[in-house]
C-alpha cells in the first residue's frame, strides 16, 4: 500500500496526520504542493492536507474541517 500526504509546508494539520499514521504503523511519504505541481493537478489538491492511498484521494483537508481521528484513519486502512 502506498500512502502519500500531499500538503503545504506550513500546514498545521500535516504533523498531526503524520503522528497518527506513525502511531498506527503505516508507512507514508510527504510531498509538498509547491514542489510537485503535477500532483496538485492530478489529485485536484486545493486544500491541505490530502491523504492519497494507492493513487486515490481518501481524505481531503478542507478549510475549517478537523483532521481525521485515529478511528477515522483506521477505517481508511482496513477492509
């Protein structure tokens, strides 16, 4: 499973998402939108952070929305 966090460098929520994924033992990569404009276009990432699993956006941060809880994240990674 490939997990990608696509975010802005100053995104306050990205470190919290990373912390939760680490706690769950899920490997991931972080890519920053200003360094990967092609990913912004591909995934239509107009907010931050975005969690992409195997090429599919499973979470899209939206202004004012809370980041996913640990239980919500777990549901993204279990069948």
